């Protein structure tokens, strides 16, 4: 077998392979002879079909099959011989395949780059430091209390946070418009559900009261024909209801499945859930920072074929999970980042000699299972599904690499509150 390699731009390689004609012809001859004893041809007894007839009928098919197999095996051998690691599938080209002639073909592909990690000790990593305070639990209890709020009809003017039931008819320049009218609409004043300015003008109106509300639709309103236009709504209030949140007592705790221990037990359960969520968020924040710093410190040339494959995977996932139909180009930047991080993590795993910890895999599955009604069933489901199990092992391995990096890098603790971590505000 003769092999020659051409180096193209960047990671591109083109390999030319020539397999001696004897290897092709001898295997074709062996297979045709084997077929001779098995094929059935009209006019001949089984096992008595002349080899010339077998060759005439099946020669081209066998030639193509043998050539295909020889190209696969010789390509693998050539890669080992030349110490090449292809990234993605090769593009194979061959001019012709003929008996008595060498089998010659070319394979074009990209290779994986050589990755050498920058010293991990030079990375500067940030890690949030936070805890669950009693005030955080109080806030969560109040949120749950508001979610369980009941409503009591009152005979007074509507106040902010009351729920009113309204009918309205909207006009623009005296003309009704599509979607501008409705009846018996429940509306919590101050919820921001309506166009800015609408709810504020209903405050102070009592049952059976009427008010004319004038508002301007936002410039980015979803209905283009209404963007920036001023409308007038004739609003009639048919009911005013005041909020009646439940008392924070043992009866309230029962709504959340706490049958023993009352409100104190509910607080304990809430703290445990919040601490678990906080731990996950702290790890996610630190992991994100490690990945960002790792990528910035280790720019590498990335095979386009792998980016294309990753982008197609992301597009398919978005289509299946969200019904998204964005063009492939929309996923290219994220795909490139993921491929780069994948190569860097693989190198970190090789350097650190980390092996997946099955105890940590079990712990991760058990943690996931706690969010479900039947945790034991969830654990069994993961353990019986190899694909899901591999996904958890990958996550655990990534966490172990992050921990390994954190033990060597310069880590700065950043004091944050529970609310700051769990409910980040968008940057202005």
C-alpha cells in the first residue's frame, strides 16, 4: 500500500492511497468462487454454475463491495501509519475501479488540532459565596402565600393589588380596532398585564363604575398596526375583589404536603430546597467562569466539520424541544464554543488522569430525582437507560475537571446574597 499526504490550509489534509491490484483481484476471485457453489441460475444444477457465468452476473457487484471494504481498511491503516486523527467524515474520491489495476483513491478531511493547555495555575476564577438567610425563607413563604391568595368581593373603590372584572371597548381616532374590546376580563391592578398606564387609570373606580382610559401603545408592541398609536378605552368595572392571602400557620403548611410538624417543618423543607438550588447555582456560576477563562486562555484552531455537526445537533434539539426553526447559522457561534471547550476539557482530563466517579454519578441522579414525586422510580429509569446514564457521567466528569482546575487556579470569593444569585437583574 502506497500512501501520500498533502497538507492544505489550516487543519485540512488530503491523503492519496494506492492498494495493489493483487489485493483487489484475489479477494474478488475468492468471493466469486464462493458464490459459485451457492448461487442458483436457471439451466444449471446447484453448485455446477460455471465461474464465467457467476463472474458475468455478479462480478461488478462483488468488485464494488470488495473495493469499498478495502478502502475502509486501508484508510484506517493509512491513518495509523501517518498518525492522523480525522475530525468528521472524510470525502472519498476515486476515478475508476477496474480488475487488474491498483485501487487508488483520495480522502479529504480535517484533523484534530494539537492542544496544549496553558498553565491552569495562571487562571483567575471567581466563585460566589452565599447562604440561605432566614429572611430568604420569609420571602419565599410570602411568595407562596401570595400565590395561594383568595379573593373577597368588596363594595368600595378599587385599589392597587385588587382584582377587578372589567368590560372595555377600545377605539383609535373614534374607530374600533381588532382586539380592542373584551368582556368579563379579570385584572389584578398593578400586575402590569395591560398596556402601560391602563391599570393606573382604573384605580379608584368602584363596582358598576365607568372610566375613560387613554393609553399609547409601545413602539415595539407585538401588533404592528397598533405600534405607537393612542387609543381610548371605555371601561366598565363589574366587580371589585380584595386579596385575602391565607394565614401562615399549620393549615397553610398542609397545602404543601406537610402533615406533621406544621409551619416549622415547612420552613425546614423550604430551606433544604433553597440550599440545594443555591449549591447548584454556585457550581453553575463557577463552572461558567472556569469555562470562559479556559477558552480565553487557550485559543485553538477548530475543525469546521465538527462545528457544522454540533450546530446541526443544536438546531435539531431546538426544533424538538422548543419548536424553533432558526437557520443553521444562528447556532454556529455556540457550536464553535462547545467544540473548543470539548477539546480543552478532553486535554484537561488526559493531563489530570481523572476518571468518572460512579459515587458522584449516583449522587447526581439522586439529586435530580428529589424534584419528582417518585424519586426511586426516577433513579431506576436513569440506571436502566445507557444514553441518559452517559449524559450524567459527562456532567459529572465536567464537574470533576472544574474542581481540579479550581484547586490549582487562583480563586476569588465574591460575596453575594441568595436573591442576587437566584434572581440576577439584567445589566443596564
